[in-house]
């Protein structure tokens, strides 16, 4: 029997799907994440934008083309938001949401349940290089443009003991801590910085997912520095460079506080990569506000920028505001992308000729500070000391110096 687990959306969805794949394998299934003829399809959906939700609905038909007789089980944020839109589709046997995905393995999906404890899933099926560890779920922030707190529920954290147990057992050379709101991780008195210290003796480097500016305190950075295997890459969500727009978004920081957080990172980790997300065309954004987002890219010294247009999500506070035109949002997104590429090029140029350690994947690999490196002769899963050279695609050419694994 063969199952296809197809995923749209965020890294959290990918990790959860990998856990479901592992659980299905333990139950005797042959499992793939590539659409193909199969006996069962499990679709993990996304609702972060209207476009993502539309693609999630279309995925049902896409999967059914491979085997019209196979049942389709749907879970994730899009089905939590609009279960009926999936339930009415031919061939969909079961529609769940974001909660209790562990029960899907026994076909016991529970819809619209209020989750109060962290949902344990089997350790994810992983590649040769890294293991993704779910350590937190849910969100209490209620940004005015975001549906996720309504779909994922309130913030809840995995026990540090369970995290450490899985980290020790995974055998990966890199561990990535993931969550919906990773900054809010807390197990009793243990916060995210303490969790990094608990993982510091593992024979693997530890990378963290997306963070909020408020977590970047001297205490957190000191703990990260003391964790010798911490990879200095901070994905610090900005969303807007305008304090006025940030307030309308219900983000809990100002432009100045965000830039101060970047400065604190650079003082502790001079070579750190700070990457970010920026929304173009939030309803209250004026051209002057947008200019502040553009200038923040250079002031923060970003290594990479993910820019995307505002997407109106029904049911959020921002949906009550008058939307900007598609043309304005498209034009501003393009300008952010151009400025982001300029910043990325400037960041990469700092490391030309310098040595770094790269963990290679099937196509290139990553340094500790998230520079993508390409080298002839390196294979997936290998760890090399390299010398970085000229820019190539989305990274740099690397000269192999010494294999470390």
C-alpha cells in the first residue's frame, strides 16, 4: 500500500507532514511526498494567503488525477479555515484542521478542537543533512492581517525533555528548531535561549526558525553565544519598516526597536545573517511608509529579504480596512525585491575569499550563517571547510579545503 503526503505552505507544515510520513511508514505504508499513483493521499494545506488557500483546493483535483479511486484526507490551515470547500469535493473522505494531526494516523481527525497541550507526532522523516524539530505550536500575537492564531490555536510548547530526546536520537549534522511562534517557546522556566543551552553538547549545529524582534535581548543572545553549536542565522520578521504601519498590523515593536535588535545581534555575532519578511501594500501603507520599508533593508543589513504583497484574509482585523490596488502592491513588491537583492549581494561580498564550514545537500550547501555554497566534488551529507569565492546563483562558489565528516 502506498501513501502520498502532499504539503503546501510553511516549514511547520513540512515538518508535520514528515512526521506523518514517518508514522505511516511505521504502520507498513510505502510513503512519498511527490504526487504519483497511490492508494491514499494526505493533503496538508496552507491558508497564509488567499492564493495559498486556492492552490490547496486545487491540489485535491491534482492528486485525484493519479488515482481517482483513492481516498483523500485533508488537514492543515486551509481546511481549518474553510472545511466545507474541501468536504464538498469529490473523493475527499475526511477533512480535519490544524489540531490533533496525530489522530490522522488512525483516521480519527478531530475538527475545531481547542488544543491546550503540545501535540506529539513521530520524529519526522528527514534527509541526509538535517532534522527539523517541532518545539512549539500556535500563536497568541493576533497580528491584524493573520488568520493563523484562529486556525492553530493558542501558543503551546513541547517539553524540553522531549526535544532533547529527539535531538539526541536523530543523528543529524544540523538540527533546525521550528514553531509557529518560536519566540514564545517556554517549558516551565525554560525559554528558547535555555533550550539552545540544553542542546549545546550535541554533535550537530543548531539552527532556529523565524523569530520576533522582542526576543532579541542581551540575555537571549548571551545564551545563544554560549551554545557553541548555534548557527548565527536570525530570521527576524520585520513586515514593515514604518512604525505607523507596524502599529496598524498589531506588531509589538517600532521601527527603531527592530533596528536596535539587529544592532544587538551584530555586536554579539558580527558575521550573522539576518533575513526577513516584508509585506508590500498593507491597507494603511502610504508611499512614505513604504519608503521606510525600503530604507530599512539597507539599515538592517539584511542577508536576504522575502517580499510579498499584502493578501486580504477574511476574518482578520485588517479585512475591515480598504485594500490598496493590485497594481500598487505589485509595484511595491518589485521594488522591495530589487532592494533585497542589492542587500544580499552586499552581504555575500563580505565573505569572498574567507573560509567557512559548509554542510552540503543535493544541490549546494549552507554555511553556519546561511550562505549557500556550491562546490564540485562535494556530496549530500558531507561537511567541508571551504573558501568562498565569486557569487553564483543565490550564493557563492566554494573551493573545497578539508572534509570534516
